[in-house]
């Protein structure tokens, strides 16, 4: 059973820092400079099929079926960049055109938290801003795109870098030595010895590799 006193509860990510990196061949390597105000539709689901076993009326069998993906909706304030419209028009003339997109979730200090990789994207709808002379609001344009697959990439963690080793031997025929390392770039060593005749060795390493050896002689 997990010890609640030793558990660390991670803070949830915030949803207001993100970028949407879309690379469209022949249009832009970073569509609209990856700047969007809203992003929705990162989802995947499995179609579950249900079958019945003959003579078993108290249970049903669930089988995992094909995976389906959502449709990404992007919104941004309309500017002098018409790259969303350029992409849509280029797709109308070349139905085989596909783009790659990555939605990057960022922390408050702009560090990457997660990256959603969307493959073979195609625009399915582009929408001009709704206009109203009474509101004085920002003109918002909208793009909807379909994607063929999605995967989540976790940010790579840097290897740890501290190494520690210590050795002690105590007289009357006993010797003790121990060493420990925690991977990554710094190391600390200490050693002392007092003669005798029994020996005890311990070796432990923490980090990527760990090992322990004990001998008494």
C-alpha cells in the first residue's frame, strides 16, 4: 500500500501557455508563427465492440476496435498573415497535400511540458471572423483540421549527475568499504581504514544503474 505521508502530488499543468507548430510544404514552416488563441480537439478514442457468450447472461465481452481521432479547431485574431487561407487554397488545388502539426503545452516560464504530434493533417474548414460594428471586438478567424494519428511526446529528462563513494576499514580483522553513485557529473570520495581480519564490502549505485555486493571473510 502506498504511504500517503511520502507521496508527492504533482501540480496540474496550466492551459494558457501553448504553441501550435504547423509545417505546410510550399506555404510555411511555422504557420502563423505558431501563435493561436484557442486550440481544441486533441483526442483519440477506441471503438469498443460488445459480444455475448452463449449461456452466459450475466456478463458481456468487450473487444477493443479501431482507433478514431478528433478534429482540431484553432482560433486566432486575424492579421495581415493569410497563411490559413493559403493552406486551404493550396489543398483545393492539390488534394494530396498534407502537413505535420505539433501542439506544445508550456509552463508559466515557457518550459515544455508535453508535445502532441499530429501526422498528415488536412484542413477541412476555414472560417472568417463574424463582424459586428457595435461590439468593437477582435476579429477572430478559425481553422479546423483533421489528422490521421496522434501521439504524445514527453519532455526528455536530463541524466542526473552526482557520484558519491566512501570506504572504511576497522581493525581487529574487520574491514568495511562502501561506495554509492548517483548518475551524472559530480563525484565525492572519502576513505579511512583500521587493520584487522574480517572484511565487509558494500557497493551501491543509485540512478540509471544500481548494484550491491556484500562479503564477509
